[in-house]
C-alpha cells in the first residue's frame, strides 16, 4: 500500500493552533465500525459510549521543555529538540539549522553554556552539554509544541500541552487524546463503574518526522521507551475477565499495550518499542481507541486505519472536514469502536 492512500487535503483554518477554554469542550466523533455509522457528539458525553467493567488506559508521560535555542560560533541560529536524555550530560536530539552541523561542532547557549556534537545517526544527533541536561532544560528549555502550530509556545501551553495526570517526565510531545480530560471527566467515568489504568510511553522527537518511503511497508519508526506495570497488566486481565473493553486513550497507549502483549495477554514490561501498527495488523489487547485527528500520510493515521479500516477512516475524515471538526493536537476527538455497540 502507498503513502498516497493516506493523503487528504485539510483547510488551514481547521488546524487547532490553540486549545479551547475548557478541556472537555471538544467535539467527539464516534465511529461504529460494525454498522459503519458516524455519530457526531461531544467529548463531555463520552460516558454514553462506555459501559460498566470497561477499562480506560491512559499514558501518564510528562512533556519536558525539550526545545532549546542556541547559536553556532559564527552566529547562525540553531534549534535543538531533545529526543531523549541518555545520561546526566548527554542527549539525542534533532537539530534545525540553516546548514547541517558536523560531528565535533559546538552549539552555544546563553549566557556561557554550550554543547558538542558527539555523533550522528540519520536525523538524530548525540550531543554532550557543558552542564547537566536537566539544568540546561530548566534554564532555557521551551515546551515543544508541534511545528504545524506555526507559532511560538506561550505560558498557556505549559499547562494545556500536558495532561492533568502527567507524572513521568520524558516526552517531547503530549499524548494528545488525554488532553480532553479534566478532573470532572475523570471522576465521571469512575462513577460509571469504568476503571482506569496507567502506562508510560515517552513520545520521542521521531513523532514529528514524516515517513520517507512511498511503500508504507518499507518505513520504520523510531524506538520509544515504554513501561507497563504489574498493576496495569492486572487491571487489563480483570477487565477482560469481566467482559469489559480495554479502551486505549491515545495511539501511544495502544502501541504500549500491543507491544507488551504476548499470547493476547499484557505482561509487565519495561523497554523499547518501535511497533508500527498499520492495516493488516490484528489487535491483541486493545478493544477500542480514543484519539485525535491525525496528519495526512502519518503512521498514526495508519494505526487508526488498522482499527477502523482505511476506507471508513478516510470517509470519517472527509466528514470531519465537512462538519468543521478541529484537527491535530489541540483539536477534537474520535472514539473508534471496532465492534460498534455490541
């Protein structure tokens, strides 16, 4: 299958560059994949589409201030995006500059700090800071809002480009399906006898990189760290035993759960995943998915197509454009129910 099969044209005014005043005020599109029905709803009505014994699985990763601006010794501007912290002094990063930097090059930070490029592997550079990475982030890091916002981050992003349950620092992008939840929505689902579990997947800078190969099977995703606790795996087993659905809150939760599964059972796991879920994939654990609307020709659009079917997803996206849903990280939500309301 070709990348072009996942392309669509999005009017610029449907890109949500700023969050709504209230998290829960987003719209919700529900896909009944069994009946092939599209339902227009509101996120605050999410509990209408859940049932007792269902389990919501959230990604509790916390976004770090991973975007740091610097300069070449010659004065040219350099922007780095931390992909992951390797140790106290070292990090893997993406680098944006008017001319590619070489191994050994120095990047200067105000007022008198710097970093040295140690090595390069494709788009990823390994650099060593002159002060601990955490201190450099604290001194000059900014929240790494997505490039398609086409604006600088502001104070509101510090709060709103973060889920209310964010706990484990390490992501350079937010698990955006979770941005819709406020305390009331969390409590509302619990009062409906819907359980919660938490996993961690630290979203890396690779999430901003486009797929290169026209044949989707020739593409690979960057590796990301995941952690699935025994508590989470026990909650999933309990939900399955009680005929509840495992509803992944976001594509990152989906990838973590599917990566940690063996023989259709989720086991406690700490490690890396580069799982690429695309049409033809058979889901072992996840029964339903809450997600946002994704970029054209992205791996995430392929993941939701694997769950709902490519034709139905593209039909739903065309419907979203017609009905003026808000797209991407600060946009509206979609709930995919592969078995419908059965």
